[in-house]
C-alpha cells in the first residue's frame, strides 16, 4: 500500500510519540506518575535534546546529590556517626582515660542524649578519635569491615541497603542521559568513597565530602597517606558551593538535597544561567520511613520548605511521590 507524504510523516510522528511515551513509562518506575516525576523527565528531555532551546552540552551536564537523607537514610542517627560510636567502643580498651572523659564516657555508657547535648564540638571530637591515626588504606578497610556487619537498629538491614530506590533510579536515569552524577556531602569523603561506586554507581573521583588533614609519608611498607586528627574541610551548608567549585570546577545544573544544610548548594546551582533544577526530598512518610523536618536535630528542613516555591525548587514527598522506599533485593 502506497502512503502519501503527509500520511507517512503523520505515521512517523505518531510512532515517535509512542516511543517517547514508552521510554518515559520505563523511567523512574518507583516514582508515582505525578507532577514531580514528570518535571524531572521533562527537564532531562529539554536539556538533552539537541534541537531544544534548553539543550545543555554533555560536558556541562553536572548533577550533585547530598548523601545523608537524600541518597540513604539519616535517622535515628547519621550513619557515619554510628560508625564513629562503634569505633570508639572498639578502641576504648586501649584508651582507659575515655571512661571518665566526655564525650567518650557518654559513648561508653550509651548515653546518646549527653552526646547530642555536646553539639558539633562533641561530634568532632568523636570523629577525630575514630577516623584518624591511620593511613587511608587502613581506614578504608575499617569502614569496609564495619559496613559488612553493622545493621540499622529498626530495619536490621545493612546500612548500604538503607538507600532509596527512587534515588538510585534517578541517578541511573541521569547518567543514561549524559549527566555526570556527584555526591556532595557533609559526611566524610573517604568514608563515602568506600561504598559509593558499588552502591550508587558513583566513582571515587566524583565524591566530594568533608575531610581530615592528610599527610604524605614513607612508612615501613612504603609511601602512604596518613590521616591526622585535624579537620581539613567541612563540606556542609556554605561549604558545599566552595567544595563544588574546587572539586568539580563547574556550577551544577541539577542539585538534590533534603535539609537546610543543602540550601546553599541548591541556591548556588539554581542561580546559574540557563535551565537549572533544585530538588528537596521531604521526609514525610512515618509509616515506611520517618517523618521529620522543621524541629528535627538531624536533617532539619525549614528554610528550604519556606522558600522552595519562590525559588522554583521541587519538593518531593516521600509519602506521595515514591511507590517504594528501599530496594526490594540486596544490592549486588
């Protein structure tokens, strides 16, 4: 059967539209087909279609993600802090003075309230004592061992399975469309690099986080990088844009966070020229995960909620936008 030119063009257009609809239906399957999912897909389509006025060259397609509360959980305590507390208990026999010295005494007495009363200073003391005094290879091994045995107190899952399935899908979807995905976290850069590639598909060079001072030296087994008990850089709040600039060197196109600690990262990203996207994950699902925002000591989200609409940021409801929270099966 011969088709005239108009009919052929119409048929081709219909098939193309059908293909686009099918492709979108397969994208982000753990997301409800609501406004936020469609906005994400529309943004990626607009910025990766060469004929689109919003097209962004591949080299400039940078997406940055917070980790705690954005890619994996952060309740009832930051997971890296749980690691630090476990490490303090492990090291306590060789540090007997900790039994009468705060905040170490509180750790050994399982007094979480006293630890939190100590604020940032107490946490930093615990992190320095538990994360330094070894070389980078030794630290990675300690983290690997802990991740293999540690379990979340409520779900009994390994912490590397306390990741969000919809976010794993978003990372994969962005990479499939030519975006580079980076972690920009207040958590420790060396801690994250141990598992980021296996769990998120994000290689070590695309992980940016807080760091301790590191010194090069030649030890008994050859050259090594020694971790010192001093803070080098805090990659949180206003530190995030600074870390992005010095580690990545480009202003991101997409920024995804969940707390006011990510505010400046989203502000910096969406202030750039051209199409930009800011996303906040809102923990509002007490049944399947946790519900917290303005009053929480961990992952507090107040200013972000107040200003998201005005700034054009998407607020993703875990309760309404996500079909599921955690992966069904063990992460390979």
